[in-house]
C-alpha cells in the first residue's frame, strides 16, 4: 500500500471506529457533517487542481497510488474528506468531555480581528507568492464568516485547534518530507514564505485552520436551517 494511503487510513481508523461510542454517538452527526465537508472539499480541490497545474506544488509518484484525476492522486481527493472528518470528530469529542474548553466572546473577537489584520498584512506584502496569498486570503474570508455564526463555534475551535494540531503536525510532517527520504507533497518555495516547522510550510497551518473552521461553520448553518424547517 502506498505511503499516502497508509497515512490516510491511519488518520481515519480511530475517529471512524469511535464514531459509534455510546456517549459521543458521532455517527448521528453524519447528516450534518458530510454535506459541509463535501462542499468545502469541492472548493479546495478546485484550487488544488489549479495550483498543481501551475507547479505551486506537486506529488511524488513513489508515495501514492497510480489512480490520478486531474493530476491529483486519489489520496489527495480523499484527504479533503478524511482529514476534516477526523478533525471535526476530535473537535466534538473535546467539546463533549471538556465543556469549558473555550474562550470568551470578547477574547475571540480580539483574536479573530488580530488574525485578520495579520493575514491582510501578509497578503499585501506577498502578493507575488501564490500559495501565501491564497492561504491567508482564505483565513481572512473564513474568519469574517465566523462573525455571523450565532453559535460561536469559533470560541471552542480556537482551543480545540491546538489539540487538532498534534495529529496534523505528525501527518503533514511526513507528507512534506520529515522522517522519509523524499516528500510525498513537494512545494515550489518561490510561491510561499519559505518558513517551515519541521518540513511543513507555515502556510499549511493556515490551510488546516481555514479548512476545518469552514466545515464547522457550514455545519452550524446546516443545523440551524434544518432546525428552522422542523419548526415550520
């Protein structure tokens, strides 16, 4: 089995198994989880295809399967389903067992505003760097979107994301070349800031942050919409 496939299988095995835990019962959330995940995946995959074509990043054929669509290996397509699913599962599990693991509205507002300003500055001064501009623009858009979320899911997310970062760093470190001879995913460093944690481009942290938060926010919208329909 290719390394990329092994990484994805390892990422989903525990969350999928524990989705049927009697207390969490995450499987009951599937009708709210999968639609947003698929919608967000379509958006990110479209840009993934485009940037792969431009050579902003690419994939090492030694580490993925021979099934490729639009220059993306099948594992890359599955990445946008498996990783958000596992992350949302972890977010919900933490919320269930640690209900006070959240920050207050005022601090959330200041933190989001600060990240928007920081991301804006990064974009303005790095417009020639495709990956940098793309990612930090996404962070800005998703954070602005979060201000319209009445359930304030981001109050929890700022805390749970710190935990989500643990498996994220492990997975992405391997994908970008840590602990192995060559990276599974390579980057053109002229298109990013060139700042790496282990072998992970700093932009990947913004990528993960926006990808998961976008899915969570859409899930809340879907829940509210479904609740409104039932109330009619």
